[in-house]
C-alpha cells in the first residue's frame, strides 16, 4: 500500500518511513506543499499523512485545495498543534483524522488502517482472486494455506493488482507504485516483475491470470 508523507523534518520523516515500511506501507516523501502538489498529481496514493508546519505554506491550505478540487483521498494530519480549536479546524477543512506529535507509531498505523477501512481503501483482512488469497495485515499470499514466496516488489505488485482485480492497472501507476516517482527505470522494469509474479502464481496453481493490455497496463482475473 502506497502513502504520501508530507513532512519537512527529514529526521522524523526517515524514522516514520523506517517504521512503516516493514508494516507493508510504501512511503513517498514530500517536504513542501509545492512538492506535495506535484506528487499528488502524478501518483495514486491510498492515503496522505500531512504535517501542518510546512516551509512554504500551512498544511491546512494544501488540504483545502485538495478538497476543493474533489480529491477525496484520506488525509491524516500529524502536527504539534494540539489545541481543541486546532483539531476542529483541521477536521473541518477535510481531514479524516488528527494525531498530535509526539505520537506512537503503533497508534499511527492503527489510525491509518481505520481511516482506510472507512474510506473503502482497506478491504477487510484479505483479498482473493481465483484460489489465491492475500492477507493484507501480514502481506502474505497463499493458495489453500500454502504460502507463495514473493519478493518485496512482487508483493507490492500483487497487492496493487488485487486491489483493482478485474480492472486495468495502468503501467505508469505500476511504475510509480513499485519504484517511486522519478526512479531511474529500464524500459521493461515493470514487465520483469510482472513476468516473475505471473510465473510464481502459475507454479502455485493460484487460479489467476495476469493479462497484459497492450499499450495500457495489466489486469488480474480469475481463470475461467
């Protein structure tokens, strides 16, 4: 699951990324409102973690613009502003939750998953397609109890495809999801991971197909 962290404190951002990545979250970092706007226009994020004290603009102004243009992605505010008035203002501007610094990472993770459940971005405990089941909490794929050994990026790709099962995932979104914005990619980087994942799912008799939609992207479906 990919999220955008908007935070200008690099030490805190690095600590949060290090704590969240082992929990199955891929974290992109924006250190200003301008940078965040660029990221939001280019990538598909499950959620946004937003600091309010940004160097170029108050985070609430960024949030206001997001909501004004119809961006409904869940936003969890992370800030040192802990007064009741500040909380109310943040929620009124469109935040889905509000967490005051310093906070516990376990609580942040729990609140993030709760927000995603409410938004429909976190679909229960597992995703299924054919005979394949993907556990969203421990991020393990299995067929009838037998675990499929996947690399980190194969796991990321499988989750992305399963969250949109039956719908095409554009190649650009897959690239951003696996490698981050601006990554130095070979022309067939995504195809390599699709090929590896497809082979492992076939070997596991998962009952799924990953189809290539030429010139568009990829789609996972159950075998007929």
